[in-house]
């Protein structure tokens, strides 16, 4: 029998093995938490040649191999041990494929990064998973020789720094004693890498080898490229002349305590900063205290805020409130002569400052005054790498082989962002390329933020570079699915099939066999990820059975797996014109979960019994097995439905579905649902291989589009009711808040003054009724235009957790439904996957994963999903805009070859400015600006611009809603370096020379 000895731990050890910290509860109470930690002496160092750690450090792929003599300072090899601030400030360097030294990553560092920045923590996790990197995670908090406790009066940061130094010291001693093999002249060096000068001084006093990131990189063999990746906040970086010895251009931000206290007292206000796309000298912040956004006029009042930042604003007294500008102010034109090195003088003589002051201070109208203020603090910067190009005029040297450091302007693709001042050794070779640039800081003495080069994306206007830049611009995750994710897929791969029906088969457990139903799918042409299918049939009692069958994605994607975490991170599939960025691996999205015809598939079905008048008698939800009988496009289904000779069961089912859909839509409209509009265009590609656009046209909406839409809406509403009843605190729902009535004020004023039409926004029903009356007998497209403009006055719909908001705010304004969710597209939307899991638990099919019982967890996931959904929409629109530009360029070339002159289109005026017109070309689904260089007569009250006829003293008045003809050309945009659609007025006045 084995003898067991129980030893009592000495009291002196208890201090080391206990971790004490304080946390605040949900109710605001501060409690002390005491946790026991078990220290060990067998936590491996991770180095392959270590003699002492033989058992725990046997050679494996992720164990560290000593670096070769590729570093000027460490010819005998070395290992890097970075502290926390290296990962917080220099992640772009660490992620670079050129930076590959062996790295010891401490547990303390990982925990501190997670505490300081969740986005950087996610990047750190991805870095640890990279096969090409050599990183060993050392659990220093659990090794007896490296564990530290916080001393009295020691800050958490100082405690962590001391723990990192102690781990570095232990590694140094450990290596000197235990590295085996052919002994080098000197043992390899442990290099403590830190950006903290105080930490370096203490480390040097302890006899450790320590360097700043810049000093380390400068001694590397390929230093020239890596030095550009360093964040400019690194203390050794030489400041630009423009940042030294300058007067303050901006006010310093108020202390955090003052900001928090001011918001609580109602004296200050918090919100997201939104830049003005037409005027770079204006921005706004929507805050709950005011019905209109707080207007920020001029650089000083925007105070270094960038689009999307969460800021604190101070609102000026009401007698200082102003109206927004009615002029287009282009950043490129105003700042074209600014010197990258010396353009920050604020001495009153600076040309740019004088021009900006003139723009900001002109007399404004009293009629549209709104709260005006300034930014006094930034709560959260939403900085990330931005797609830019280098402004060639800012180069001091054009020598492509020069490695001298130059300060240049990097101009972001997005017009909502300021220029970025960047120091680089590669400037001449980067001209004409799309590059990625990170913002590091924005000093009060600098007109522009400082940033650093991350990497080149490729030549501008090359399809590959444009596509990648578009994905990066809208923060779309597009990395390939890793091995750990693919390992979650069925091992049978494409050979997986629904097994034969059997009581012993887990796939058939509690599933209804619906393979005999005449089920079909109706989708856009070329659809591969078929989420949904439908059926309808007459019942013996005269009622109608209608069913919506949705791919059972949750059968394959299990909660809290690697694949599930990746899907949650991606949030949605992103659809570009010629590419799809999938949320799930293609095996699921386009095969095993896609409801293809003539193949048995697992589904989640919602089946209603309805009266012939579309009144619901009952609804049931069931997991099922289906076999779709056909996959139609909208056009094919429409033709089949309209063909009186078609009498088969499938066609009769489509007709039945259409009859019910018409009645369901009528009921929705009667309840106050809105029939809004957005520009929809179809890009014709040359071929799937070339992806070259050859033309563009408006999408045609058919009756079958509406058929599918109505049943998807019905399914989403029915599922929302079920999961909210079962899980009132954590149901995943979607809502559309009523827009503030002030959002419609300008549209109401324009309609009344230009057309004599009233727009009632007292409720969704009143708005729907008045939109129906917005008609112009002479212009059929007028009503659609008004609906598009009304859509832009709306708030965005959002996902939310049912227990997080008041019950009376659940409603969906646009659909006039008291409750709604997304259930019908789980292949391409993660929110639908969560709804599937909750519905599965609600009908007793499977237990609900604990994470979906946690309100904070659901809130966090839906926050990510909301962001990804918004970004995916913007990426899709930008892709369409890019391809419309390419198609127009091709059309322009064809027109010029035929000698027919320029490409012309009819357009509606949707906005007037003092120096231009905003027009909408409905046939192309695009907006454009027609700009004028000459001073014109502008009647802001009546939204009218008076333009002189060439060679005549007569004026032609052009107002909002007027129809004009525009000449469309495609030119290279100096800002984005991609083809931009340029519009000039052709009729009623030719503005080419104005």
C-alpha cells in the first residue's frame, strides 16, 4: 500500500500562495477576494536544450529554439522576454513576418494585456497561434521561484513589472546552469524588452540585459523595414520639427475625474464623434440630453477627435449655438499646400489657418441653430490600422533607393479621417501603393495625428489591393480558417450525409421527417449558401399549412468551440460584388448546411396553420429532415407561378404561398409597417474568372421577392415570441427604435416648400400613409426618391438582449411589430445561430448552453455582432461603388470610341450647397457632387442654387427634387487613389467651365 504523507504548509508560505484583490459587484459594492494559488517547481521553461526541464520541455513544435547569430548585439544567440507595454504599443512589429526571434511570453503579461485592451488581447491570442512565430507561454505566477506578491503601498503595475523582472532573472540563471549540447562560448542571452525607462533602470540595476524596442530593432539585420513598424510614441523617436517648440493648437483634455463628475452632474455629455463627410471642419456628437446632435465647428472644438471615438463634450451657452455649414469644404483642396514638417504654426500668418478660420466664421442662419460645443475629453479611442496612400507632394526626396527617414503625409481612404503624419524610410518606394497606417498619438501642438507604417497592400487600382484595402477599411476579418476551426467540422467532410432513419441515430432523435413535402427554395441567382426553404399545402379542414425550413446550423456549430468562437468574432458573412467572406467554413455554408435540392438536409422548421385570410391558428417549431424538391431564382419562381399551364404540386405550393404573402403584407401595412427604399443595383461581370464589370443596372424586384420576405418576417416574429417567453432575460432579439422627430425636420421642410406635401411622422403608420401620398404625377420615380431620403432619417436596427432594455422598447418601428429577432439566416449571421440554440432549448430539444443564460455574455456577443453587421453593410456598399466606377469607366471608354461624347444620365437633386449640388442617379444607385468654383446665388431657405447661363446674364434656379442631366466621368481620386465618379451638370446648364 502506498504511504501518503500529509504535510502542513508553513504560515510563511501562505502569503506567497494567496492572491488578494478587490472587485466591484453589479450593485457597486467593493468586496475583497482571496484566492489560493498552488505553486509548483515543474513549470517548464520551454527551451528545447534545457537539461533540468527535460520532461516538460521535450522537443515539440512550439518549444523555443535559440535564435541564430542574426542580431548584432547577441552573436551567441538570445531569447526575448517582452513586458506588457511592448504588446500594448508595438503589436504591428510583433505581428510582422520579418520579426521572428524566439519570445518568452509571461502569464503576467497576457493577463495585463487582457485587462488593458480586449482588441489587443485578441490580437495577442492570434499571434500566439501563428505557426511561423516562436512563442512559449511561461506560467510565471505558478512557478515557485518566479511568483511574486504585491507589497504594501505597491501599485498593481509596479507589482507586475517586478514579477516580469524576477522571471527574466530566473530565466537568466536557469539558462546559465541548464542549457545542454555543444556549449557555446557564452550561454544565450535573456533580453528583457521594455518601453518603460524606469523598468529598464531597475532591470539594469539587477544585472539584467534590457533594451527598448527601438534599440533592439536597430541592431537587427533587416532593421530598415522593421523600424517603420514602430509606433511613434516610442520614447526614443526623434520628434518632427513641427512638433517641437510649438504653441498649443488644441486645449488639453480635462482629467478623468473631472470628466466623469461632469457627466454625472449633467454639465458634460458623452457620445460618439461623427465627422462630416462634406466638411472636414465640422463634426457632431449625439447625446441623450438634446434632440439634435451637438455641433462641433472648427479644429479647436473637435479637439483631436477622430470618427467613431467616444468623447466628452461641453455644450456652449444657447446664445452661441449655430447652424451647420451649407458649403462643401474639401480637405484636399484646403490643405494641399500644407508643409508636412512645418505646417503647424498657429501664429495667424499660416495660410491654412486663415482659410479654415474664414470657412468656420462665416455668418450662419438662425433658423436651424442646434446645440454647439467642444470636445473636452476622449473616453475611448477607436483607432485601428487605416488604409492610406502617401501624398507624393509631401516627399522631401524622390530617390527610390534612399533609406533616409522622411516625414510624409499619409492620406486615409476614408474622407472622415484626418491626414496622418508618418516617418518612414520607404517613402519613395511606397508612392502609388495602398498602405496600412496606424495612428499612435495626437499632440496638442500638432495639426495632424502621428502614426507609423504597418505594411503595403499593393499597387493602387489593382483588384487584389483594392479588395484587401476595402476589407481592412471596414475592419472585416478575412483570414483563412485555421486548423483548429476546420477540425470542428464533420470528419466525413463532403461525404457526410443524413444517416438512414433509425431510433438509434442521434441525428434523427426527436426530428420530424418532412422529406415527403413539396419544399423548394427561392433565392438570388448564383446563391450557394441556401439558408431557407418553404412549402405550403391545403389541409382537409380548408385551412392552409405553410412552413419555413431553415438550415440547422447549430447541429454542426456547437457552443464554446473554436469554430463557434470564430463565427462569433466574424459576426456575419460579408458579401462583396465578386467575393464572399464567409462566417463559417465553406463545407458548412455551401454544402452540408445549404438546403440544396434533391439532397436530404437537417433543418429547423416553423410550421403554421392559417385560415384562407392568413390568420394564424397555431404555430409549431420542430427539428426536421427535409429534401428540397427545387432551387429557384426569383425570376424562375415568378415565371413558374405566372404560367397558367403549370399545375404541378410545387407550382401550386408557390401560388398558395404568394396568396398568403400578399395578405400578410396587407396586414403589416395596415398595422403601420413602412415600405421604405434603398438604391439597389446589379453589376454585370464579364465572367466569374475575370470579375471585370461590364455594365450596371437597377435590380428588378418581383412578386416572389416579396413572397420570401413575408414568410421570413413571419418566422422571425414567431420565433422571437417563443424565445422571449421562455428566456425573458437573455433572449436574442432585434429592435428598430422610433427615430427622433427632429431627424425628419429638414425632409419635411423640403417637401413642403418644394412640393407642398406634408410628412406626418407622429407614428410609423402616419409616416407610411403620408409617404404613400408623396406623389408627383409628372415623375413616377419621385415617390421612390422620397422613400430613399426618408430611410436615411431612420435609426439603425440593432440586436439586443431582452433583459437589458425596457419591455416597451422591444418594438421594430419599420416592421410595426412589437417583437422581432433574426432566425432565418444562420449560415451567414451569428445572431441567428444564438436564436436557434434558444429555440432548441425552448421546445425541449436540447439544453441551453450556460453562456446563453448569462446576460453580460449575451450583451458582449451582440455588441460585437452589431458592429460587424454595420461594417459588413458599409463594405458591401463600398464594393458596389468601386465596381460601379469600373463599369462606368468601361462604358465611358466604349462611348468615346463610338464618338458619342460623354456618358450622361438623368439625376435628381437631393441636396443644395452654397458651392455645389448633391445629386442621386437612380439608374446607377449612386450619389455624386456637382461642384462649382464660381460664387453663385444661394437661397438656403428654399434649397435653391441660381446658376448663370453661359454667355448670358440670365440665371437658372435649381432646387431639391429637380431633375437634371449630368455628365459622368471617372477620374483618379487624389484622396483614395482609386477611380472616382466625377459629375458635372449638362442640363439645364452646362457647368463644365464653372
